[in-house]
C-alpha cells in the first residue's frame, strides 16, 4: 500500500508538478499611484484554478503544471497592463528542485518532461530581458555534474529555442547576461517557458528569469539611455 | 609586446573586471505616478565614477569592480526609496561570463577572486528574495562540469554565507526557489554580493538574482496574502 513512498526514484509513480517543484515567483510592479487597486484587480481577474497561489510582500508564488502557471502569469500581467499604467514584472520559473538551497528531490531523479505551452495572443506588447540556467543534469546526478551528454543536450535545446525565437521574430538581440525579447506578451512568455521546458527534458533542475516591461513611455528611453548596447536598436 | 593578447589563460595578465564580465543588470520600479522624475533623480544622484553604465528601457547595465557596482546599486535604490514611494528592484549580478548564451571567456579560465564588499548602512529597510546560481566550475572547465571539488567548495561557500546571514539577522527564512532577506538595504546587498563573490573564488561563472522591496505598505500584505509560506513571519 505504501509502495510509492518507499520506492526508489527509478520505479516510483510519476511525480506531480508540485512534487517535482514546478512553479513561479512573480513580482508585479505598477508605476502608478493607484497601484494597490491595479495589482489587486489583476490578481483577482486571473484564473487560479488548479494552482497553489501564495502572495507575500515581495513576490507571489505560483505552483502547478507549466501550462497553467504560465497562463496565470500572462493573465495577471496583461490585466495590470490593461490599466494603461507602465508595468514591469520579474518572473522566476523553476523545475526540479522544490526546496531552496538544497533540493528536496534526490539529485539524479529522472528529469520530468512536460509539453510545450501555447498561449493565445494577449494583444499587449512586451519587451524583456531573459536568462536561462540549467543547474542539475539528471543523467549525472549532481548539480553541475557531468561533462558531456547532458550538457550537449541542453545546449542544443537552448540553441533550438533561440533559433525558434529568431524565426518568430521575438528575439531582439543579446545584452550582457540576458537575451532581449520583444513581441506579444504571450509570445515572450512562450519563448522563455518552452526553452525552460525543453532543457528540463534532460536537466533536472532548471530555472529561468525574465524582467518584462510593458507600456514603457518611449520618452524615457532617450532620456535615460547612454550609448546603445551591442545588438540593441534592431 | 603583444604577450597579453597571445597568451593562454594560464599565463595571461590578470583580467580586468570588465574583461571577466563582472557586472549587474538593475530594473528599478517605482509605484508612483511621478516615477519618471524619481527614477531620473535616483540615477543622477548616484556616483558612477569608474563604472560602465548603459540604461535601456528594460534594465540598466552596470559594469566595473564588485565594490563599485554594489555601491552604485545601493545608491540608486536608496535614493528612489527616499522619495517615500513604494519601490522594488530586480538585480542580477554576474561574474565570469561576459557574453550572453555562450561565454566569451574560454571555459576553465582561472576563477578571478575579489574582496568582500562592505557598505555603510543606508538607513532604509529592505526585504528581498534571493537566488544564487553557480554555473561553471573553473577547475573542471565546462559549465556544469565535475562532480566534486568545485561543487563541494561552492556548496561550502553558500553554507557559510547563509550562516553569516543568520548571525547578522539578515536571513529571514526560505521560500520556494529563494531565500528571504530582511534588513538594512546595505546588509541585504552585502549578503548577496559576498556570497556571489565567495562562490566566485572557485566557480568561474556565478550569477545571483535579487528582488528587493522597500516602503511596501503593510496594508497590502494581509490583503494580498494567502496562507503564510513555510518559514514566513519570523
């Protein structure tokens, strides 16, 4: 009766997204004095069915299946942007390490695949800086373990994700430490999420960070800008 | 005469912070309709001497020595918080990988150490979610390469950083995917930066992400909160 709890990872029942640590942290910033109302309305308008939501004073945790998490994040951000206010969002997606400093899953747990996500267009343009971190290769069993195979697989997955972003026009260049994305909010989130999912098919612990900007006043850019970064201004 | 440019990494002259890719990306969010003035004033008030600054519409790049980068970030955030507005900041610190997807430094470049940073208290309380990612062990030569040595060293360095944060009272608990910090803005930044620097003594490519919240209205927390996260409310 307790075969699941006593089984080794290799023959255990499939882990749920919650058990595998699939989730997001979202910080929604609204550059408007009416931000409390705009944030509360945005959170209330999004469909949280089937998700674990825990909102604190720094960020909101969202746990559940990839497709639902990303859809929820899109709904919250799009609703805030619909206010017309300048909005930015800091989004962390993580898979394969439910804990904090030390993963609660044993290292070397079989990487748990997931289907690509597909979101209906939001109608809202977003620009983002995006970073992707493969941290623990499932086929080697330790964080940063292994010098081939897993790494070759995940580098190929990242390459395919960038190629896809170029084909769809969402890729907007590369800056220090981050790739710049530009397009419909849904396309920006899909690009980052599907690369995170693709790498996660061979790497147990993968995180990705997005800083997304919406409704930015064009006037602020020349005022704040120094020389354009390499690759900027495409 | 061109010994530096033709030398192998092992016998080359020490890399500058710029060559080693030491830098930050900062997104400053001001929850106030007067945000343009507050952000411009904050950026102008900070001392950028010796730093490469490039502000775009998504985030600001800051390149230079660790001590100066972290000092600049503290000055900008503290100045914005001095307006009294609710402010959040998304901060990415990176070392050892000047490029974007593929590091421009050869993998296995000797990890470049740096001194701990020490900041005068800002007088501003900050709360943050913090994540730290050791990505490329210098003694193994590939991202995620090697199963011992480097990993043991960097896990020990992370452990020491957390112990130090507990001793100084800055550690405030652990949430999914992030450690919660609470204290003077300078202490919060020091904690994250010195762990990043410590891990960077044995790991070539290390990044750390902070989402920092200041002047958050206490009224928003119970309104927005679900059940407290594990370890919250300390």
